[in-house]
């Protein structure tokens, strides 16, 4: 495995003096270099499948060569499963052809005669670009293999439990109630259940119960007949009918009007709907998945939610934990959103520095995954380089200590959860300074590291004094 300053490079040039000069300079810079007098020999070497050939990270090739020229060689490299960057060396008279090579996928070109410092800088940029790209591909494969589930990402035990539950309930027809704070991904969970089950070929219809006025909600759900109310100029199908055979997702069900809750309960019990203004019922075959960020059991006590509807909806309850309870998922989610928004914005950002990830992990994320996604999108759009660093992470406006403590007590956490949150908060307040954090907490650095590791808050290797 090469370190950051050395690379495995192929040099191709039919001019022995130029080839020797480039090779010797790159070796002096610490690189491993294999040189070839023809493009054909270079292709045969790379195609051999040997360990040395497979480790190639960069090619510098002359443009004009007798058997296979630089552009042909570029096309050969692009056919490999994981192509490495190609830099074209060309005489000034062939610059237009070299520029055409850029359009065809070359990393860059340098014009002969060139300064060796120019060669060094261009090669280092190409090696850095390739390594970031390969790191991203490796992480993507790792996430898909181990920690990915449809559009959800997570390696925490909480998310792994959710993935397992989705697999077990997807093919059933029972109603499901998904609970969790705003932004945790409740609709993503509902879509995953739908897509994994036998109803995946049928519609998935989503409606937010807070987005439709109470007086229109019944019509939206069950439909209406022409003339049933002012403005009903034609018959209209409701969402239950639109979702027939599939899944209806009722988001923020806790905000539904109590009178409408009674009608929804009847539909769930009898499996028929009656459009507004109609005297006839219509059978429906719909799986209902509801979601809410509210505590429905408290709403039942206060009279804001029907107890019988609650039990009809929550045949299978699922709770999506907030992001602050699973910080080990933050790096995976951050890379997931980085790939998404880098692709949407030109594909020029590839990775995070460790410092940037550390800062992301110490934020409490009150907006949960939605807030993290918006933050990563903003970082990708505004950064000027291929790597997101600490300066790219926005300043977060954290809640006060009293607010955080009040919120924690409202959630009635265990002492373990409270300790985890407090360690995370102090670590963030000190800017990641372990010595200062340990001093405030009244523990030594070794104990701090052990607790961070235990709670999934440690992101790097332990320092010697922590062991």
C-alpha cells in the first residue's frame, strides 16, 4: 500500500531519452515506475493481471507513438474495471489533439519541453484524485454490502434492527405505525417496506395529514361524487382508491382531526370506503403505514387521538431513533449524501478529512438525517476543492446547556444515555480537545477514550496516552 507521497506509475514514450528522464525524476521523487517504449507493451503489461500491474495508479504517455498512440492508449485504460488517470505528454504543435484527449477522459496534459516541477505537481494531483476516487468506491461497496438497505444507511445496532424488522414485515399485510422525530426518515422506512413486499408493483401513495385542511381531508382520502359540495364539478377518486393493491402512507397521523379518525377507523375495520356525497361503498385492498413524531399515548390521554385507532394502526410498531443516538452512522450517511450531491453538482468532490467528520459527529442534529443531508449538500456546492475539510463544515447553533438538559429529561433517558449525551456535548464545546474534555468531566483521558469507544463516539485510533 503506497503512502501519500509515493505512487505506482507507468511511463510510455518511444523516445528513450525523454522516457529515461521522466522515469528517473519520478523515482527520485519516491515513486515506483515502470516504463515502456510502446503503447502495445504497456497494454499487455496492464492486462497481465499481475499484482504490480493491478497496483498501477497513474500513466504518463507520449501522444505520438508508432503502434498505439496516446489517445488509443487512453481508450484502452478506460476499458479497465477501475481505470486510473492518464496524463498526456505532447509537443506544442499537438496541443489541440491533447485537448481532445481531455474531452475523451485524460486527466491532464503537459507540453514538451516541460519543467520537472510541473511534471511533479501534475502527477501528484492525479495520484490524489485517483486515491480519493478509489476510497469513495471502496466505501460505496462496503456500504452496499454491509450497511445499506434501499435508501437507508446505518451500521448501528438500532438501524440493523430496523433493517431486520423491515425484512420480516414487508410481505405481511398488517398495518404499521412508524414513530420518530422529524427528519429521521420515517417515509424512507415506509417506502422500503413497500418495495420489499408483494405490493411493490402497485402504487405507493403518500399524504401528509398536516398539509391538507380538515374540510378537504375526507375528500382527499375517500374521494367524492359530483355535486357533493361546492366545487365538486366531477367525481374524484380518493387516495385509498389510488393506492388500491398497494400502500397508503399517512404521515403525521397524530395531526388528523378526531372526527376523521373515526371514519379512518371504520375503513380499516371494514375494508370499504364511502366517497363524500355517495350512498354506496367500494371495497379496497390497501396496506396502511402511518407515521408520527408525536407521542400518541399522551395524545390518547388528552383526547387528541382515538385509542381504538391507535391499536388498529400499530399492529406492528417501529421506532426510528434520532441521529444523536447513533453517531456511528453519521460518517456513513455523510459519505452517502456526498456521493449523491457530488454527482448532481459535477462530480468533483470525493471525500472528507477526519477533522470534518469529527465535527459532524459532535453535532446533536436536531433536524436528524434531513438536517445532515441539507448540510452535506450545502458543503458540496460551496467547497472549492475535492475534499471537504473542517472549514467547509458550517457553524452549528447549538442549544444552551439548560435546553439540552431539559430536552434530555423530557425524553426520560437512562443514566447511560444521559452520560453519552453529556460527553458528546462537552467534547463539542471544547472543539475536540481531549485533555480539556476530560478535565471538565473530572476523568482522565484514558477513561474518556474508553467511554467514547463504548458509546460509539471515538472516530480515530487511540493516542498512546489513551491506552
